[in-house]
C-alpha cells in the first residue's frame, strides 16, 4: 500500500530576537515567546505502510529557528512514554534541576543508654532514587548518634503524595513497569522471583528478593491467559501472588510492588535488623507535630533522576516527578486527576502562544491510553529545553543515542546512522512514538516529534477480556513492527536527504 501524505511547512518565530545558529550556554528562550505560525509551504513525499490519519510529525531546524515540514501537527495522539519528556521538562521548570528529595527519620521520646525510648517514623517525600544503600547510610547515622535499640513502635508516613497500588489497571498487572506509587519507594518497586519446576505432587518452590514477611508466593490451581504468568491477591496488609498452573518449567520474573510504602518500611526494618537495630513491624501513621527529625537523607538531584528516567524509561521515577511537580505548584499533595489539570494549566500559562486544545496528560509516565498531545505541543517543550542547560549539561545529554541507548540500540544502528539521533521512545499497543533531535548528513541539527496512534484498534484491544492470549498479542506486535519500520525508514530518509 502506497499513500501520498501532504506535509506542511511552517515557521516558528520568537518575539525576542535570537541570532541564527546561536547555541551559547547563556541562551535562554522564554516559553512565553515560542510561537508556531501558520503553514506556508507544502511537500508531497510518499511512504508505505502509513495510514495518513494515524500519524503526525513535525521537524524543526535549530539553526534557522523554523519548522521544515509537518503532518497533522495539531492532531492529538497517544504519546506513550514520550510523555516522560513533558514530565521531565516540567520538573526542571517547577522543581529545578538541582533539587533533591528528602527521606527522613523522626522520633519522639528520649534517647538514653543507647536506646530510643519512644517511636521511630520513616517519612518519604517521593524520592525515585532511594535505595537499600541509602537505608544503610541512614542506619549508620543512627548508630553514630548513639542509638542501637528502639523501645517503641516503628511507623511509616506516606502522606506527602497520593498513593496507588497499581499504576494503570488497563495494563499488565504482573509486570514490574506497572508497580504502585507512593511517597515511600525503594529500588524501583519490584520483587525478583525465581521458581522451580513443579515436583511430582505439583509443588513449586519460590525464592523472592527481597524476602519480606508481608509477601507470599504460591502456585494457582487455575490456568491464566497465555501471556499472563501471575495473578495478584491482596488482603489488607498482605500481598499474595499466584503463579499460573499452566507454567510447568522453572523461571524468573520481576513482580511489581503494590503497597510501596509498606514494602519500603518492611525493607528498612529488615536492613535495621541486619545492622543490629530491632524494630517492630511497621504501622502507617502521620508524624505527630511534637516529633523531631533525627536523620535526613538527600537523594539524587532531579537532573540525575531525569537522566535515568529518560534513558531507561522508568515509570516509577516519572510518576514521582509528576506528582511532586504538581504538589510544588499547589503547595499540597494532589490526586492524579488534580495533578493532571494543574500541570496542563502550568504549561498553558508558560507557553501562551501554543495551541493547547485537547492536551491531556493523565500521568507522568505515559502508561495510559487517555493522555493526548499533538506534535506541535511536544515540540514547543523540546525547543524550550533545547535552549537550556540542566546541571550544566545540554538537554541532548538526557536523551538516548541511536544504535547505543537502551531502547534505541537496535534502531538506526548501522554505521552511518549510529549516534546521529538522540531521542525518547514511546510504545504501548497500537501507539508508538519517537521525539528528540537528529543530525543530518548535510550538517543540519533538527528537533522532531513523530506519533503513530490507532485509537480504534486500541479500543478493541482494551475491550477484549482475553487480550493476553496469543492472537491479540500477535496482532499488536505486527502493527507495532509495521509502523515502527515505516517510521524509522522515513526518519532515516530525513537524516540522509535533508
């Protein structure tokens, strides 16, 4: 199938004059100055495999400060994980690139004879970078302050942010990318599970890391769908997963943590025990007003978190940046729906010359079928970010290089294309996207946004209660491969011929 696409060219002007080709470190483009003008020029190249109504793209020359061409630049698409670009850039605007999240220990009572006679509270602010090593550091500080035992109750406080036990229940609930979200998180909120081949009696042995008392594994007496390994059973403060009966060989998997605050508190308790400090089983509570801070751990900078979030497409990190940005704007914790509205309003205010009609960002990671944005809207933020430095680094530093980066290592990886493109990928079933910048063989440096979305096929997929069986999974893979191949072929043509 060969289709003719009508591509349009337009200019982007800035009310503040900017010298052509100037990319000095002190150059800053105010978001309020970014204007995308009406179309003035047309091209008509052809491309196979695309349905014109299902794709949209825009290509912008950073030296000439103008758009070279576009197609459906105002049409709304599912951004998938390219939504993380919106989240990261928003966090740079709102939180700042050098902001660090705090995880704290508070106490009440008195410290006497190396014992805390009172309660201990673990409070999170939503640090995506919090690790077991950070716990070890906090525990070492406790010991240096003369505390080797605690005669009281161990509490955890997750009140700084809203909480969810699953990021999006329309997506696979047994995959680690779909973990819960809260103000207390650790090690990207997953549990590593290994299981044995069933013995003659059908019994399976499980090994989990970390091994925590609230968490239980067992084999189900039922078969699940073909591409579904586990089903989750939640009972108050316990979490149980069942392995599909149809799985008869040993294996391994990363399961998502559901109650991330409880999980983090239990993990902290375990690390304390290893280091000789005994804690009670954790209970949830808001820190009393008369409690006092004893340890405050500062996590990695927003810039460092942004690098990891974009490089490895970490949903949990993106969600925590999203919720913390909304909290900073509102000066209080917000629900997801409230966060979506307040961030959209911020962008409309910061970029008043951009047409934000229909823009919607339901969460920070893009793991949703409800978010919508146009190529033009995302391009506006890329232009702004590209004119700034974050932690003294160009925004390009935070993007994946072609032929090398995690999700781009098998794309644009021929010798003539490797390291010519720096971008963020995005993929959910029936939506694929790519956005960033590339260098052409003629020396141009171009920003771009490319969206593919089939709303109809995605709606059918979501309606199918057996969409993890082989046929719907295969159909989704075929669609993805066709659109990905065609999209990459078109971008490859731009690299070599523009």
